[in-house]
């Protein structure tokens, strides 16, 4: 039965005059318009069908319902044959075509804006409810690109659909079109993974310069500083860039003219800047800070000099953002990494990328010993500085939990460093088999946030290591009791001078935590 | 006899095999494959090589792996004339080698977007497919000059070659190519940014049949190269120089003096071109139909006047960003021969001096289908409305946004109309 109706439908498509034609969108409508007034459907047919114009007596199935909806362009949903109704339906079709044209124009405007000014560094939305003037919604002023809000409701669905059609192979887009469409899409919604993936494909096939993606991501982050997909894509691109062998076409075109090391340095600097900016735009921007950590791990390979630079350069920022937990976690990461770099003795030291020290070290044991001496000396000093920094901030800004958490971490690091330096080789590696022991009594002592921040995978606070430490402490008097005393004095001082209720609460909690440490 | 006597479809009884084959030859791939599943008889007929002369695998793109191409080539053998693998990113050199070996009569091959293929494919084509006439290698970025050397040796019948965005190509490749393929009619080199004038000199020397040349974004080209092309290729009908920002009127002069058959000229973003050059061009090339002069910012109404007088066949004209154009130029254009009947498309976006008066002039253009007025800030909604009253079929594009955004595709919002009750 169905076969026959299909057969009949095929015949009808070819122009049987007495039945409604299956409406083919776009191409045929345009050709019809060329030749004069649109031939609207025979009004008798429109008016007479009870089942919505299906003829043949079929039950409308999913496909036919879709066609019925598409038919609205030729007739009205009710099959009404009144002129006004037909005109309204036709107007809507015209409108959607107009929208398509308008959107294509806006995409072109965006492309032209980037062409005219390659130094655009910020994007934003301009509140503008309707297009009152015949003026482009893309506004370029000084290095800022603005998009008027009235066009977004047309722009976004259209480009979105266009990309999906490309992806589902219903429509082909050439290289330039793909780049323009994905660029527009990602500036409006950078969490659209498919668009980033299309760009990944273009990069892999050598038709798109990865630097452009970094630039695009940077722009998207000025408006969407948290966007997780942008950060993820950024890491993918950076990984591609540091694997130089995977980019043969760019090598031959001379894009990698600068020395690889230099280029990496530049990339690192750029990433630090991008992260810094994104962190400033959104409070406690976890994505930005963890990206920063990733860069240090994978691009800088935890080079001690860079770590030290970062420590000093983020100090000011941290003091201006005293509630930014992620910012302080970053400092903790830096300190942890520095410690792990330098406590590994002797020959193992060479495997760390302490490039500067290596250059200065003369061959022979003497040199190695002195360099390890150097870095060992610095560490306690660094930690002392950090404690001082923390003291300063706690005094200046009472009532911020972040500062107290930070203090706990720093103190803990000091605690470890002072107490167990020669033993720490056993405690350190990132892949240590942690967390199997039943140290339940220890868990409340550790600030619970420290569990969540194992971004670097170093289980410095792994339960196994902690239990060994406490066992040792039980056997011998704690060598860092001096430090503990200092802390208690500090707490007393805070409690006696503070007027903030929260501050007092935090101080007391800190004291309790210290108590668990020395158990 | 292939057909059994019992259980036979009517169509098999009534039509001889030859006619069935003829019917099948009209079917697309999907239908053919379905037919091949109907019965053994139809399987043989549907998969007969003669039905597989033209194949387009665009709808299957990422599904198409090498194996598919190899199977098709074995099945179709010498029958296959036209194959499109546009977008099939999974296809690589080895499958195309098998393909070339099996389908030696291939004439039309589209490898647009097959980014995996390298010079090796072109060597294979050169060895086996001497009948190749049309080859599209758009976006095959691994193609180098060696491919062109290969093609010039083996595919001497080549008439159409598209190397858009194959940006490793340099003048050496072009030289090798044109020496071998002197019958080239269309050469598309969009985005081949390493090409310089010397490459064009080689084209001048060998490709006298050249009808269509695309040098979009080949920004190193200067007048010298274009002059050479014109001298060598007098049959030129379509030329795209968009993005070649170094060109001056000297290029237009050369075109005027050497290529009288020119129909299509795209010179977008060639901002040094002036009225003088276009005047000479208009006076000599009367067949001009389409011109893209976007961002040719120096041209004035004078160019429009010359075009109006000398080019009666003008159908499409883009004057985007030509900020010196005024209503007066439009007046001349609309009163001309081409204006009255031929002119279909006119782009005046970003022509800031255009006002509603120009729209009044354009009411004479009975053939006008599309008018672009983006950023023409002196044009008003009322002016557009008035014009559309006279020319109901023209589409006028401006930034005055449509009033209601459309709902999702296919899903129509129900419209209230006076006579219907349903909302």
C-alpha cells in the first residue's frame, strides 16, 4: 500500500496538476519568481482537503507532517485560501530568506573587520534593541569589536545551522567560508565544541594557522573568560605547536623561523598574559588558573627560573584579589613545584630543567653540590617570605577565608620541608601510590579544599605520606615546634586585635588545625 | 536468459534488458544500490558498469574510506567517466592509485577537500589517466610542484585544473604544467600565494586557449604579470584578480588592448585602479557582463558613464565601498541599454553618497533582481518602499532588520489571520 502511494507521490512531484506539489524550498522558488507572479496553489485544492491537503487519503506520518509544516510557505496551516492568509505565509518565507542574506552580510562584515584591523583585542556586545538605521551592527572602534545586540538573534541560529549542515554533509563550505562561519560562531558562543572541532580539522590538514586559533580564543575569552571549551581547545593547539614535527606544511612555509626554544618562551609569555587577563575578568576563575598551571607543566616543563618569576609576578595580583582562591592555589602550586624540583639530590638534579643552573655548573661534583646548595637555601627563604606575605594580608584584610587557607598550605609546606628534607625523596613522586591507608582521623585536619586542588597530580598531601609523617612525629619531638610556636603567637595576636567576627572564627579554626598537625 | 519465468515483475516481462539499463542510467547511487538488492537479475543490471559513469560521493563524505573507492573503481572499470570525491577526507593515495589503474577512461575528477592526498596521487593519474580533462584539487594542501610536473607529462588533454589553496605551488610547477597541457582552458589558482609574475609569463607562453583564469589572493602579482597574460591569452573571457592589491591601470590597459572577449572581471580590493583604466577597458571590451569592483575606491561616476555607453551586456555590477559614486552615475547607468533590460544585480553597499534619488533612477531597470544598499545611510525605508512599488520583484538588501525573526526551520509559528480562528 505504501509503495503505491510513494509511487503516486513521485508522479505528483513531477507536476501532476491536480495535487499539491511537494514544496521544494529555495531553488525552485527563486526560479519561479524570475518568471513573474508566483503560481500559488489551486484554491480548490486548498480549500477542499480535510486532512490538511494530503490527497491520497494517507495518514500523515512524521515525514508528511514535516512536509506539511514546510508547506506553510505555499499555503496556510488551516488550508485557508484567503488572499491575506496566503500573503502572510509567503511573507514569512520571504522574511527567512531576507534573514539569511542579512546574516551572510554580517558575517562578511566581521571578516572584513578582522582584515582591516588585525590587532583587535577585545569583543563586546552593544545593547541596541533594533536596527533603526541602515548601519552595520559590527562596530570597530580602536581595537575593540562590538556587535549590536539586535543582530545576534538572527546571526547565531543561522550560523549554527549552517555549520551543522556542513557537518551532516548536507551543504559544502569551502575553506574561507568555514573559517568565517566558525569565527563568527565562536565569538558569539565559544562553548560550541563542534566549531572548535572543525577548526581542529582545518589545522590538522594544514589549511589553518594555529596561531589564529590562539588569537580567536584570546578574543573569545575577553567576553567569556570562563569558557571551558575555549581553554580545552587552547591546550590542544599548544600541544600541536610544541610538536613541531606534526606541522610539516608550516615548517616549509617558514612559519617556524624563530628558534624553537625562543618560540616556546614567547608562547609561555603569551599564555601567562591571557590567563592573567581572564583571571581578572572573573572572580576565582578556576579554568584560567588551571590552564596556567598546565602551561607551566607542559610548555615550561616546570623550569625553576620561570616558576620563580611567576611567584614574584603574581604576588601583586594576589594582594589585590584576596578572595581569589584559585590565585592563591596557583602560588601554592608554584611553591610545591619548586620544592619538588630542588629536593631531589645529586645526579637526579640534572634531569630537572634547571637550565640556568646547568649552564653555570662546571663539570664535577663540586659544581653540582653548590647548585643544590643554592636552591636549597632559597626554599626556606621563599617559604618564609610567603608566610610574611600571608601575615601581611591577613592583618590588612580581616575576614577572608582564602587567606587563612593559603596560610595553612604554606605552613604545611614549611612543616614538610623543615622536618623531613632528607626523607622526602620517598614522598614526592607524582605517581606515588597514595591514599590507601585508613587515615580517617587525619582527614578533618587537612583543609578539605586541598583534596580538590590536585591539579598537578602531585600527591604531596597523599594520605600515605601523611601517616608516615605523623608516625615519625609521635616517635620524636617535632623539630619545627619553633614554627608552631610562632604560629600560635600569631593567632593570639590576631585574636587580640581583630574586631571582625569572621576573622576570629578563622583564627580559632586555624589553631585547631595546627593542633591536629602535631598529634 | 537471466530472468526466470515464475515470480517475475511486470517490468521485467515487458521491457527488454537494454531499456532497463537505460532507465537505471538515470538513477542516483542510493537508488541504484537499492535496486541492486531487489533480485539477482536487477543486481546484475544495476551494477552494470554503464550505470556508473558518473558518481558523486558527496553525501557520504566521511564514510568514504579508501576501500570504497577501490571497490567502485573495480566495479566500474573503464566505464567511469566522472567521479566526485568532494569532501571525502578519508581518501588517500593508495586507493586513488588503485582507482587510476582501474578507471583509465576517467575524464572528470573532483578531489576538492581530500586533504590527505599528496603528489603520489597525481603521479598515478599521470601514469594511467591520459584522458583526464577536468581535475579539481582544491584544498589539497600537500600538492607540490612535482604533481604538476607529473600531470603535464601524463594528462595532456587537461582543460580544467583547479589548484585553489594549494599554496605550495610556485612558478616552477606552473612552468612544467603549461608546457605539457597547452590546451588548458580554465586555470584556478586562488590562494596560491607564492606565485609571482614569472609564473604568469609561463602561462603567456603556452596557454593560448585559456578562457578562464583565477588569481584571487595571489598578492605578489604585479602589472607586469598581468600584461604578459593578456598578451598571450587573447581568448580570455573570465579573469579574477581580486586581492591582487599591487595592480594599476596598466593591467586594465593590457586587458583592453588584448582581450576583447572579456566577459567577467573581478578586481575586488585592487584599490589603485582608476577611471582611466576602466574607460579604456569599457571602450574595447563590449562583451562585459559581470564586474566586481569592490573597494576600487578611486573610481567615480565617470567609469559608470563609460560602462553605460559601451557595455550593453552588463548584468551584474558590484561597486561596494566605492565611496565616490553618486546618484548621477546611477542615473546614467539606469538610462543605458544594459540598465533597461540586462542589469540584474547591483551592489551599492557602503557607497555613502547614494540617496533615495538613485533609487528613483533605478526604477527604470526592469530586469533588476537584487540591489545591495548596506550602510548607505542616506537611503531611507520610505525610499526603498517607493522603489519596490515600481519594481515588485526586486530584492533590496539593507540593514533595516526584518521585523520578526523566523522560528526554527520548518516549524512555522501559527499565524493569525482574519478569516481563520486558529491562533
